[in-house]
C-alpha cells in the first residue's frame, strides 16, 4: 500500500510539473503567434500594394516590421521604407531580385541584414541615420552597387569591404567617427563623389591626393588646420572645407567650386582675374584687327565668353534617376556626367550645368550664388551615372 501510494503521489507530481511547463510555454507561444500577425496597415497602403507600381514608398508609416506583403511584390524596382522603426527585415525580402533602389534611412538597424546582401541587382542603397558600426563581408555580393549612403551612423573605421565593389561611384559616409582613411583607399578607382563631413579628421588624409577620379570632395566640419594643394586632382569640380580651422581655401584648379571660410573672396578674386584676362584678349584682338592682321582667339576668350561656358565644367557625381514622388515623399535626384553637360534626367526633369544639388549634407548651386544647406529628413537621394564613352 505504501509503495502504491508513493507511486501515485510521484505520478501526480510529474503531471503537475508537466502542467506547469505547459502553462509556462503557452504564453510564449501565444506571444510568438501575436508577433507573426501583421500590424494593421495604415490607410492607403493596401492600395499601394495592389497598384502594380514598380516604386513603393512606405516612408514614415511608423512600421516596426516590414509588412510581409512587400516580399511578394516581385515587380518592385524601388522600395523606400525611410523613417520607420525597423530593426531588421524579413529574410524573404531577398526574393525581390528586380530591386534596384532600397532606402532604409532613419530606422533602428544595427546590422545590415544578410537578405539585403542577396539583392544583387541593387544599384543604390541608403542606410543613413541608423545604428551601424560596420558592414558585413557579404556586402561584396552587391557588385552592381553605384551609390551607398551610410551617413549618421557609428563607423570608427573606413569599411574596407567596399574595395570589392568595382562600380561604386558615390559614397556618403559623413557624420560618423572616422579619424583616418586607409592608405590604400586609392584602390577605389571608380569613386567620383566622397562625403566625409562631420567626422574627426585632424589632418588632411594624404591618400586623397592619389584619387585622381574624385569630382566632389566634402570635408566640412572636421578639425583640419592645413590643406595641401589640390591642383593635382584634375577631375575635381567641387571642394567643401567649411567649418574647419582655416581662413582660406587651398590652391585648386581654375574650374573648382570651393565652399568654406574665405571661399567667397577667393572666387571673386579669381573671377576678377579672368575678367582682366578676357578684356586684355579682346583689346589685343581689336588692335590686330585694326592693323589688318588675323585676330588671335585666345583660350581665355573662348572659354570665358559666357557664364554658361564657365559652368559647363561643374560636375555633380550622383546617379541619373529622380524619385518619382517628389521631395518629401522619397525624392531622389541623380546626375549623369559626360564631361560637358550636367543632366538630371528622369520624368522630363532636366537641369543643364546651371545647378549642382547634393542636398542633405550637400550643396545647391545656382548661377553665381552658392547656398549650402543641410536638411535632416527631406534630402534628395543622389548617385553618379558616368558616361561609358568617357
């Protein structure tokens, strides 16, 4: 009897333990199931899913998770999910192999999702204003990437993983924590635009002098007290050094637009010098004509006869596609540079040589006036599209 009673008690104890475990597991399972249930979609999003439009803008919708419906939209070419609260993306987003542009700015992403590194047709990737400290080795899979924005993150070293991206032309890595650049950065020969503003440089990175292809270089808001001559950078068209402890720009090429302390006086003096040379050339031509001799057409006369001719050399190194929805709804502007004209070409929008726009941490250049603006949220996405014939 005693053994039988003890056995019964033991069995009852085991059953009680099982019931307790099941009671503990049940809330966890329920919680997981609840997490799998998608949040109610904001007004108008359902219509966006059903539209068949290759561009989907889900920016500033307060999403904590990307709606699973997105991963089934195989026709998507551009996806904007800026200004939400995303920490990760679903793995099956890698199914969107037609995706060329992915914008994930202003979220809470700490690591680049592996699924993103499988989107091998991406040409533009925007990861600014997240919580990134580095890039994974798998980023080398993005062999078609031309434009990468990782500004306003926590990079303490330059990501060498980018060396494996042969077509990367525009790199926005401002507002991070960089103090130096690797001495072999020159290996990124395709790079045309490099934004390094708001980092922690105390001296000019000498490796930049070896990067002959650079057309835009932004070193604003660092602690650089001395700049070397940049005349050897023959392709340079815009150099910004604003908010560094210097009083005037370094020597630069005649066609380089400069932004910073003393830049206005520098540009005025340069234009005055060009005007004197132009007038001298005209006077010489008139004197030769009066003497019955063939006038000599000087280079300065040919190249400075109009402001339009002078501005034709200005280069913006971003891509040649414009966001369809307009600024504030995920607008992006890209440029195409053929050595002579500057075009912003998509949906009939064109600006030829008169404007240089790199908003966010960039420039707006119109005629002889220069405005240097920073708009935190509504900046325009840009990327370089270089002419293959160049």
